C-alpha cells in the first residue's frame, strides 16, 4: 500500500518572486493599515501652487516612484500622491507614450455601462481585487503646467478601458477609497499567485 504524500500548493517559485516584489514595493509605497491617510480625502492643490518648485519636486518624485514600481514588477499604471505620503489631489498615470499628471480632477460624466475587471493596487500588494467601475468617465483636471485639460476618450478598445479604469482608481485614492473597499465580498479577493492570471483577465459587463 502506498503511503500518503502531501500535495503542495502551486506556483511556489512564482509566489516567491511576487512576495519579494511586494517587499520591495512596500519600501516605496505606503501599504494599507500603516498609514491612516490612505483612507482619508486628499487636499485640493491651489492652482497658483501647481508650478511651484515644491510641487515640481513632488511630481518628479511621484514619477520616479511609478517608474521604480514598474521596474520592480513589470507593470503598474498609476500612482496617487497619497500612496507616497503626499496627501494632495495629484496622480501620475503611465502610458507607453508619456506619463500623464492629473491634478484636482473633477468627474463630469460617468458611463452607465459598468465593467468588472481584476485590479491591483500598489498599496495592497499582492492582492487582486475584482472591481466594478463605469466603463468610462469624463473629467477635467489640471496638468503639471497648470493648464486645464479634459479627458473624454472612450472608444471600446481594451487599452482605453484600462486607462479609463486607472484614472478612476487614482481619483478614488484622492477620496481615500481603495479598490478593495469596492469589492462586495471579501471572498472575491485573490492573491497574485498564478503567473497566467492576467493573460486571461478580461472586462466583463455587469
Ligand atoms: Zn491603488
């Protein structure tokens, strides 16, 4: 008779990598439970202060943190000021062409259509939160030159859906809301453990 042998959980090597990354990220980005301001609204930035030396330094730091995060993990689309100890309404979003800085965003319109998509957050590493959000938003904001801008790109490509989602994720941070707060059941939370997970991820209409 054969003896019983334990069946080990899967993806051990991948998970080791995930936790090493998470440790590295947590040296740059504040994590839930250690910084109460993550759950509080950030302050509006006076328009006159946007082009100040201090704000320039803060924006440069945010960009540096986002790029560092991408270097560590290979992904990462956006970072809000509050995540690196700047409780002001500012975020930087990554696109392959450029980094977009949004300051004092104000949502003007939201899509009626709502989509479910698994999201990660640098402050909740390495948890994946399947999050429901409007398919797109329109919003006005100030760029880092103090110019008013309007975002209203909403074609049906995955790229645009992700960008619209990242903007909403970051604007939520400015209001003290984290993606896990929007998940209906804690049981829906996922640990990043399967290397193929994001290859299969798709937007689902709800
Ligand atoms: Zn986040």
